């Protein structure tokens, strides 16, 4: 599949069939995710991969103790990946001689790169899913369930789950009936989000858009 097609087709899928994911496909997904960039090549991320029916059931029980998702097509996802970030790996990496931040001061970091890099890993995973003809949904683990998931699967204290990715064969008909924000909110245009040269106020952007419309109709 062409890269532009992968980007265009990427969306969050909320309904899956029970068709299994071939083992070799699952491995390709993980290999793709592992190509993520990272600050200082720290690679301070990891993935908890749940593929067996037992592990997936345990995840839903830990993540959703009220069983709100019981019977939903989301629960049919045949693979669940929980990307996790590790701040200490970054702190350790940048205390090495070639970086020299031996004070290990977290204030040196303008933003938490450990979370950002793990987000990049997650994005590569989502794109790889599309290339394989599958669907995926990234979603957050509720704060009240984080400890449940950690305890159930033995996630070490220095790793932080940034969410979960449910992966499977899309159930196109049921997915089309799901109520999603995509159906009520339009995607913003490049002109809406790109501030070229300097940041524009919303009023200025609206004026520019009106001018562009007028020029297009002349």
C-alpha cells in the first residue's frame, strides 16, 4: 500500500470481528512500532502485548471492572498492545558522558520526551495496522484502572502505560454504526492549523480564509 494511502485510510476502529490475526502479521506490527525515533536513541519504551483469549479477557476485566464494554464489538479485538514509557531510561541516557547531564535534573527536559517517543511508537503501530489491512483503536486506561492493569500483568513501577491499542479485523458494518466524534466534528484544514511565519489570531485566520474564498470565485 502506498504511504499516502496508509495515512488517508488511518482511522480509529471501534468494531472488530472475531477473525484471528496471523502470528506473522502480529510480529510485523511490533517490528514496525520498534522503528520509532527516540531522544538520544534512549528507546525508553516497551510494549505489553496481549494475544491469547485469556490475557485479553484479563485485560478487559482489569481495565473495565464495571463491564461497560461487555458485548460490544470492541471486545472482539484479537490483539491488545499497551505502550509504556520509562522516564528513568532517558534520565540515565542523558547522564552519560556524551550528554553530561549528571545532575539528572528533570527540569532540563522542555517536555517529557519519554511520553512523546512512546506516542511516536504508537503512531507507527497504528499506521502498520492499516498497511496490514487491519483496524485499531487507541484509547486511554482510566486512572482508576491503571493499578488493576499493572497488578494483573506485572508492569514494573518505572514503566508508565500511556494507553492501549486494540487491534483486529474491522467489522465494517458495525463500525459504521458506532457513534464517534468524527461524525459530528469536521477535520480542521491545514490553513486552520498551520501558522506560517508567525502565529495568527483566529480572527486573522478567518479573514484570510474569506479572502481566499473570494479569490477562488473571481
